C-alpha cells in the first residue's frame, strides 16, 4: 500500500487542538446515561427472634442500632397502627420502615443531615418523591430514567442528577434504568426522599432493550431471535453504508460487499436464501417505524458497466452516524407480526434521539485515505513477451501477424506499466464531518444533526461520492404523561460520479508493454490505431444525483393507566436522476466517427410512500403475571415512477447531456407502479414471574401484488421461553449460573417481493413502427391464483449467563421451509408464451446453527477487556421441485442440493501428449457439451461465517478490533480470463504450463487463440470446476484506537482522538482480487485508514 506523504494528517496533536478550539463557537457532549439505584437507608437491622411488636417498638429497635439517623414524629402518630410481625434475621432499614408503615397515610422525608421527618399526609395529597442519583464516585448522573412500574408515569434526572416524581400511592415501585448501569427497583412506601447510588453494570442482559418493531422487549425476556448492533460499534468504522457496520457482528446475517467502488451495494441474506428467484431474498427495512424500500431506482443500462451488482443502493442514502441502533429480526416469533414482508427477516434502523439535560453540541471530524486491499500478481514484460512468442510457435504461425503489436516490434518491448496501479490504484481520500445539537427538559427533548461525507474513487481521474444529510428528532410528553409525541425527519442528498465503464477488467488484461496513455499535449494516445486506449472510457461519464426524505410521527395517548392509543405515521420520498454518456470521442479518430454516433442514457425516477398504523396497547399486572396485548392496523401505499430514455445522434458532443438535442430517442422504460398494502395485526404476551413467557403474534395481510383469488393471507407465530435460572432449585443448586433461558418458536411469514402487476395480462411496445405507429405485443398471461410464497420457521435456543453474566452464551438451531414458490411454469409453444408466472409446490429448506459467546475477561477500576464471538453454520437445500427437468431451472437447480450451486464440467487435467485441457465425457458421446456433461456440482454459498471482536480499555485509552471470517468456495480468476498466450496479461501461475510431450501440468500449452482446439478447451475450462476454488478468508475488518484527552464532566468539555482502520489485513488462498467480491470487473474492497477527533461541550 502506498501512502501519499503530501496528505496533511494530525501531525501535531496540540496544534490541531488549538486550531479546532479557536475555530469552534459551540462544541458539546452527549452524555451516556446509567443507572442502578441504591437507597441511602440501606443499613441492615438485626432482629434477634420472631416476634410481634408495635410500630413504636420498631422505631426503638432501629434507634438502638443506628447512630447516623435522627427520627422526628409526633408521639401519638403510630398509636392506631397495627402491630408488625418481625422474623429473626436481618432486614434493610428502609424496607423495615415501609413494612411498618404500609397501612398508614404518611410522608417520610430524609434530609441531607440524615434527619428523618415523618408526618401525616392529607387524603387528597399525592405522594411526591424526590432524590438525587449518583455513581459510585458520588458524581451526579444526568438522564437516568425513573419510571413508576406498571404505569407510563416517569421522569428523568436533570443535569445535576436530581429528579422529582409524583406517586399515586405508596405501594408503587420506582424503576431506575440507564445504559451502562444495573437496573434497580425500589418500593416507595412512605419515603418522600430516595437517593440512589448506581453501580456500573457488569451484565447488560437486563439493561439491553431490543426494538422488535411494534414493541420493545428486554434481552432477558425475549422469546424471539433478535440481533442488535449499537451506534458504539457502527461509529468506529469509516463507512458510508449502514450494512457495512453489521459485517461480522451478527450471527445468521451474511453481508457481502460487491465492489470497492464508492456507492456500490451490499448483499444481505438473513438465515439463507428462501426464494428460488434471485431478487426476492432481501429483508424488510424499517427506519424509525417507516418501511424503506431497498430496491434501486437506478437504470441498470446506465450503471451496470461500472457498479457491480447493478444500480446504486438506496441504503447509501442513510447516514451511519445518525443511527442509534440496528436490530435484525430473524425467527418466526420476531418476524410474523410483519406478515408477508417478513419472510427474509426484518432490519430495524433507529436514529438517534435527544436526551434530557442542558443543550449540548458535538462535533466529529474524520479524515483518511485508502487503497485497494489487493492486486493480482501478473506477468512482467519479459515473461509476457516470452508467453506470446511461445503461443505463436505452438500455433505454428510464422511470421508474426501484423496485428501482434506487442511482439512484432510495433510497441516498445522494453516498456513496463503496472496497469492495476495506474487504472485503479489511486488513493481514495475520505472526509467526514458530523455535528449535532441536542438536549431538552423532562417533557421535551430534541436533536438536530448534520453530516458532510466525501470519498474519492480509486479510478484514474477525478471521481468522488458526496453526501450531505440532516436529521431532526423531537420527543414530547405532557406533564402527566398522558400524551406523547415523537417526530423525526431525515434528508440526504447524494451525488456520485464515475467513469462510464469500470477499468478493473481492462487493467488486469492489458499487456505490460502497452503504449503511453497520453500524448505530450494531453490528448489520448491511440498509437497509430494499434490499441484501444483504456482512458477512452473516461471520455464518457456516469452521474447519479439522488435525494431521500424519511419522516415519521408517532402519537400516543393514554386512555387509562393500562391502555394507550398510538398512531404511527410515515412518509418517504426518493428521487434519482442518472446520466450515462457515450460520446464519439471514445472511438479512435482514425475511424472518422462523429457526434452522430454519440449516445446518452437519461433516467429520472421517483418513489413516494406513506404508511398509517393505528395501534392499541394494553398492559396490566395480575399479581405475578404481566399481560400485554397489542392490536393494530396498517395502511400503506407506494408509488414508483420511472422514465429511462436513450438519446442517440447529436450535432455536437457538447450537447450530449441535453436529451432534446438527440436525433433519435429510444424509450427504455416509462413506467408508473402503485403498490397498496393493508393489514391487521396483534400480539399477546404473558409473563409469569419473569420465568414463564408466552408470546403470540398474528397478522392478516392484503397486497395488490397478487391475483384477486389470493390477495389475502394469514400469518402467525408462537414463541415461548422458560427462564430456568429464576427457579429456586437452579439458583441455589447452580450458584455460578446467573442466567439461563430455554426458548422456542414456530410460525409462518410470507413473501410478496415479486414486483407489481405480475398476475395481470401485460403488454409491451415494440422498437419498430408500422404505418408510423408503434405496435404492442403481449408479454404476460393473467393468473388470478397468483399468490403468496409461504415460509414456515422453527427455532429452539438456549441462552446462558455465568458468573454474574461475565460469560454469556447464546445458541440457536433453526429450520425454515419456504414453499409455494413463485416461478415461471413452462407452457406449450402453442400458447405463444414460454411460461406463466405461478405458484409451484417447490420447497426450499434452510437449517443452521448460530452460536455467540460474550465474555468480560478483565474488569477492574482502570482495565477492562471483553471479547465477543459469533459463528453461523448454514445449510440450504432444494427439497422439492415438481417436473424440474421440464422447467426453465433444469440446468440451474438440483433437488437435494443448495440453491447457490453451479453446474460445471469436470476438469481432468492437461493431456500430457497434446498439452490441452481434458474433461469428463459423462454421456460418452465423444463430445464435451452442455448440459449433459456439466454434471459437477459446486456450492458457492458459505459453509460457515462469523466474527471475532475484542475491546480493551485502560484508563483513557480504548482499543477495538474485529475479525470477520468465512469458509466458502467461489469463482476465481479463470472464470473470466483470456486464453493463456493471447494478447492479454495473465497471472504468474501460467508459467507452469505444458511445454513438451509428457509434461504434467495444470495449465494447457500457450496459444494465441488462433488454434480452435486450444480456444475451445479454454472456454470449457472457464466453465469447469477449475474455475471454482477456495474463497475462504479471515479479515481484520475493523481496528480502532482512541484516547480521551478530556472528559466533559471534569473539564467542562470533552475531547477524544481516534485512529481507525478498515479491511487492514486479509488472509486467504483465493485466486483473484478479493474473496469477498469475487469479481475481476471491479476493484476489491478498500483498505482505509482514518484519524479524527470528537469534541463535546
């Protein structure tokens, strides 16, 4: 990797800090909140024997054993109170007081000098409880949530840790919760002052609250399979797509980056591939309660030549710095409530919200650089020229042809150019600036943030991706908490410019002695028309301008203490404008081609979507049993508009961006699609003693994408969990087991990712005219029974925590079966159609094991070391496919094998006599041909994958490292390589070729391509099992080192410096550029290094 020394990084920390401090007016810090309360009256009182005494006697016992407290009350205050039963042993003083005065209507006030004042409360007077929350060092903690258990009444501590809350009755329990501290519950009783001291939580199982979409659930009490990645992990990576932050962190979630090009997409599969159709396995994305479509609005004809995987991903319009957490819902219990949209899992993205406290400002500045993570070792000039000459000798061609410019003396045979370095070896520069302001009172909190992100490309030339995004969030609740409002809106403008055609494949194949790219005057060098200058692609351009708006409002009104009405409102709007130009200047001027041969593809697309979801939430405690009920409706509409046109023939290339200047306009797509979706859904959750938990969810869906006979369907799931660690015989018999839970779920979900109008008779227009009219022709037959794909999911899991949850294990086994597959069913030729889109009784099965382990290895005052590990072992299989041999999938699928297979020729080596590749002739007809001889099956899906992370903090230093790994096979370089000996460079391994009779080799003899036998065997070789090999890898995905210069609480401002890396090291035996992308047509993933600072006030 090369480092451009001219790039100014943080060479002098002190100077940089002074510069930043002078240029900023407002800088601030967002605090992390914590909680674990401990009452000030926690001293234990000893009871020497079982007895029944008066309340006055209780206080005499307390006074005799405490020296720090003074009690003040009327002498006759307790005379009418019933006697108190005391048991031998010890009891906390506050609990003893509450027990003694439980039947009295009294106020208890604890002053700062430990004087306890007890007085009568008026019957109409509600109990007011105040206090201060501090950490173990006595420092006040702001933002601690204080809730009255079983109600929606709550508040939060202010900046100085103070809180005040009105309690309806003394028997209520206060619950103190905050991230990073252990939750604690306190019965109020007669106490008017409750001061608490919070301890840092070793275990996060109690505190982690998971977003399940329509409801939230704690990690300990979840019955479904939910993975969570927080902003703490996402922010430590220099990324622009939020999916990149999930790689290697979530079990059962396979995420693959398709290219190192800025703006390229990530492919995601949750628990494998469910649908036979390749484009129907994307999960459902929900951003702040609003569905977000991941299907691209781009035109593939304009972007496919430069962006691997087709058009730019809409997820690039989401700013990772604005994300608070990402939850992935995987099993039936978690996804069934989303019905037809949850078959492939659900990804819930929650943006950051404002917190209670003084207005705070935060600034995060990051700059960095990157290079491609790998290049291919290819032949240098001497080796290349020797290969070419040997090829012509083997082909019996002498003298050399006139077009063999590389070896016939036309080109300089002493010249060498590393074309990978020149064409896609530039340094990519990264700039990211994030600023935010947040704060608020106990009733209203707000957050406003803005972000600027720029990353240049590695291609030759000046190309970059620029994004500007803003986010606004507002939370409000009335003083009595009966009414609540949450509003969020985010807007992103994204501009990406790239060459019209990618340069990676060209760079790999160019002869090392190819001519100079430019003449002395800066014009393209065509070397007397002896080559196609690769920079001709830069004469054209690809531009993408996109905007994205996501708005959400959630309204809540508490009808009664246990019943609330909420309404979720959402709106999204996306716009994409694309342009790809192919000017006549991409051709050699010697051809005399003018602008009449120039062309430009224009694409203008828009997507709008709205959703309304009224819901009723009921929750009530029946003794030791908690019942929660949810019922709701969904009304959603999405509208897509697209106009793609190809303009051809211009009078001047300067007019190529103006479609009106084209002589001929050919429509590519002119579509308007409307998708409507209605549903009713519900959930019932029963939690008995926090030990036995039952969760039932259901949904009835209606989708406009299906035929009139199959428009509605029902989906549901049942989940159950047994927290056996709460059983007395377990807690006493296995004291080192701090948590244990057995859970299971079974249910159904559906899949409606089949596009719009697939069940209707459809027509398309032709490209020619008759009598000056464009004709129409039928493209699809009507099918009223066109219905849902169905997915049945089963899971069983075991969650364990040891030694106060310092060791946490989570293991799951899942089995999903997707049936009623939507495929093209063949029709007789007499119908005029090759197939009809219909449901087929084909079944796909996904099974697998998911294992995760989290440990706190060291935890002292200054040193903490934690480790996390996750492993997924997936298995995919086509269980059934009626009449597969007669279908269009006959040459792609095999019953009993995975969907990700490829059928290949069997490579038997190189014939030692002829020097040509040999293959197995399975049908014995003496001819190697498809499909009969393509019998070798290779699974190119992962055998297992996962991640391994370590986090080490020592005083003000913090170190984070994440390794990602995958065991798999994939297509290698030979799948798309030229014939060894042709006018294209080759990897070094070709030097081990066959040279003379009797040689044992795996590379056939060199040929220029004029030998038809050698050309044919090389084509077979590219489609044989030799083109699929080990693509396993272990990658240092993320490395982060940070140092806290100043802490806001102690210095008045916060400052942190950090150094971060991405894709720093990869261990692999893969024969190609990158084992993850497995592509030779685009650059591999980039190795990025960035530095920055985070300032808080």
